[in-house]
């Protein structure tokens, strides 16, 4: 007997469709859930509202919020901030402002993400006084650090708003905290915005900041996704020359990039060097390299790597 997918499974599939911009498939699945009377929750609706926003169907996004309320599903801060962002980007700030004011007068708790979304909407059209008024309500000074706004928006997954504030702040020389660069790189990497990862990384380097291993691994992965293998190779070498101590994750990422471009000579060269490094996890190293060869359908090489690890394990466990 088969297992019926849960609402979590459907929500995940909706999100995947949205990220891939398969809007028709997402809408079909959403309505299919309703026809089959499959449970839908606030996450389901928030995902669909975001999808309608991306497909520029602003009225349908707003109608969904009304539909969920009619079904007894209460919107949350994510619902409201998404709707406000949609109307702001559509150039209908009056609709966004009306919703925001309605929420305040109805006693709904307005969290920092919702405030920052409305503040960004005002700033994007030059209504600085309105933005400052909201900042006062947050009990923050008029000159609230944009770094704070970036962090709030990025952690909430508000990609477009965080990006806009980040670029404004960087151009004004206001991004001083290295963690803000890292926060944006992680946000873009999670959402597969690889060109944006590189954009932030280049700004980070131009500002004189030295990335840690985690950031380098994300950047290398982005170069790989963009098929910019030589640039990734140059970065890997440059960072080593500058004295960066890499985690295993960075080395393994570089091995994967060599495999992706089918440069097996470089793969073997780096593998041999890492295999002689006492700081590297040898078991994981061998599994990574064997996996790369398997994906390339080089099964003899994959077996060679695993046999090499097994022989070493047997030797190390032999009694003296």
C-alpha cells in the first residue's frame, strides 16, 4: 500500500516549482491539493503568494490572502511582508501602505521584517520621510545602520529587499561588518543565485576583507555552477598563496570542480597532495574522489581509489 504524500511534501514541491519558475506546474499542484482535499496550511499559501508575485500576478496573490482567511488559515508576518513587497515592486505603493496601516490599526504584531519591507518600499520610491517615520516607530534612530536592515531581511529570506539595501549601503560605503557580506553570500547561495554570490564576493574583496573557508567553498561552488572553472582554480591558488587555511570542505569542492570539467589529471594531482596531508580526513577524501569518478562513469578509477583506502585500512589494522 502506497504512502500518501504529506502537506510538507507538497509544500516542498511547490517551493521547488517556484524556484525553477515553473509557475503553471505550481498552480496546478496547488489546485490539485484542493480538489483532493489535501491539507493546506499557511506555508502552502505563503509559497503560492510568492509564486504569484514572481509571475507578476499581483491581484491573484492578494486574492489568495483573502482565500486563506476564508478557509480559517491565519496569515502571518511572512504573508503580509510578501504581499507588501509584491505591491511595492509593482509600483502600487498605495496598496502596500494601505495594508500596512490596516495591520497596525487591527492590532496585528508587526515584526522587524515587516517593518523593514515597508521601509524599503518607501525608500525605493524616494519617500525618505515615510521611511524615517517607521524607523521612529521601531524606536531606532533615523540613521539605523543599513547593515542591521540587511541582516534582518537576509535572515528572513527577503532576497530582493536585502539585495537592494545591500547595494545601496555598499555604494555609500556603509558596509563595514564582514558578517554582512557573508550573510548575503549565504542567502544567494541558498537560493541558487550564483552570479549574485560572485557579485557580493567581489565587493567583499574590493573592500579588503579576507573570506573564511566556508565563504570560499560557497564561492567555488558558484563558479562551478557558472562553468567558470579557470576562475575557480585561480581563486583556490590565490587564497592558498595569501595564507588561507582551508577546511576539508574547500578542498573537496575543488576536487568536484575538476571532476565537473573532466580534468582528471588535475583531480589526481590534488588528490595525491591531499592524501599526503595529515590534516585531511582520508576516509572522506577517498569517498569524495571515488564518487566523482563514479559520476563520470569511470568505474575502474573509482574502484582503484576505494581499494587504495581499503588496503591502507588493512595495513594500519595489522598487528605489529
